[in-house]
């Protein structure tokens, strides 16, 4: 149904529809598929309803008072603020259909491809503190590059920022939905202290070698240990959103921030290697994350070109000091 001018939906942008759509879909999945594995399901449904109403209220508030800077900041960046919550939530929802984890399939794939497990042997081959710190720092850079590219584009040109935020959110939401239906723990499932379910007999003998004490003393190792201890979602390894999203940030560096594209490329390559070295992902996860980026970034661009440009450009010209001539989006 066509939306009449002046209606409450006029202020919605594509990223808002994507976010509200994701919250609605997951809320309905919980409502319909919950069972004994999710006794706290009413709280998840309630949380999604609260977020739906709060986001709608924020959008309408900013539309009525576009001069309020704090509200404007929240209106632009609220999807970024939700990423961690929605990611962690998948760890509680990934048994709506599955009763276990699918790691056996990916373990066998890595074993067939490499004759062993790179996620178990990579660190053993390079057990040096400078090497490990480089990889752990590269892995940690993921948490910096997402907001850093966003802030740079927000300052540079709001339309480019909106393009980035829309495609980034689209990639995240598809990955999150995948985690709910394909729970994969990653290499930590080989740690007897963490193994949630026994592996099949042909894989039961696989273990992870102990991380050398020298590596455990590294500051970036300690930082990542803290992050994974408090923010990790069990079962959210396939595909690697670290790889998919890092490649998405790199795409926008090449498109809009070309001065940083070379160092950014190096960091993304190191990050991709670090997912295996640091024992967070199988090689299959990395490949799947790369393929996800290759498919989702063009699809996200198409969605933005088809549904996301016009309304935001008009809003940016009306409410921003950015001249109209600079508000066009490159094709």
C-alpha cells in the first residue's frame, strides 16, 4: 500500500525497515518455535516488542526535533548499538530447531581439505609472543574498524554513512539469522572443559593443544579472553561474521575512503588469518564468511540503490548543512 506524504512511516529509512524486520522475524520465531530449550522465551518476545516500539519512537522523535544532537546521533547510530545485543541473543536462540551443534560437519571438512586441523596446528607452528600479539590485535581491530569507518563516513558525508550502515546491518542480520538455524561452536568445542555435547566417535579423539603460557601473557590475548568470556555467543561461528563484516568495511574503504584502503586491506587479511590462529574459527567458517560477503554486499547495494537512496537524500538536504550537490550517491 502506498504511503501518503506526512504519514508516520515517511521518516523510516531502509536500515530502519531492515532492523524492525529482523526484530519482528526473530520475535515471531521465538513465539512459534520455543520449547523446553527456551523456558525464558516470553522475555525474548517482550524485549523485541520493546525494541520495536523504542526504535519507532526514536525515529518519530528525531523527525519532530531534528535539531537535537543527542537524539540525532542515536537516530543515526542505533543499529550499531544493537549489534552486540542481537549477536549475543543468537547464542540463546540457536536451539529453536537444532538440539546440538553442527561442528562435526565442519571438522570433517577441514580434516579432508588439510589432512589436519589448521585451527589446532597454526598456533603450534608459530608459538611466539610477537606473532600471537599481532594476530590477537588484528582480531581485536574488528571492534574498531566498524565504528571507525562509520564515524569517518558520518563526518565526511551523511549519505555515504547511510549507505554503509544499511549494507553493514544487512550483512549482520543475515549472519545472525544463519546462526540461529546453523549453530556451530568452532574449535573451542574441542576443549574438554567447554565441550557442550560429545562429538561422534570418529572425532572424539580430537583436542586442542594448550595455549603456550608466553602467549597467554600477551595484553591483546588478555583483552580477547575478556571479550570472549563476557560477550561471545556460543554457536555463532558459521559463517564467520568477523570475516564477512570486515570485508564489508573494506569494501567501503575502497569506495569512499581510498586513502586507508591499503592498510585496511592488510588488517583484514591478518584478521582473517587470526580467526584460525586464535582458534575461534575453522577454515570452513572463514571461507563461508568470504562467500557471504561476496553475495551479501552486492545484494545490500542493490537493496540500497532500489529502496534506500531517495528518501535519505531528501532528508539529508533538508536537515543537514551538506550542500545538495554533495549529497548524491555514486552508482
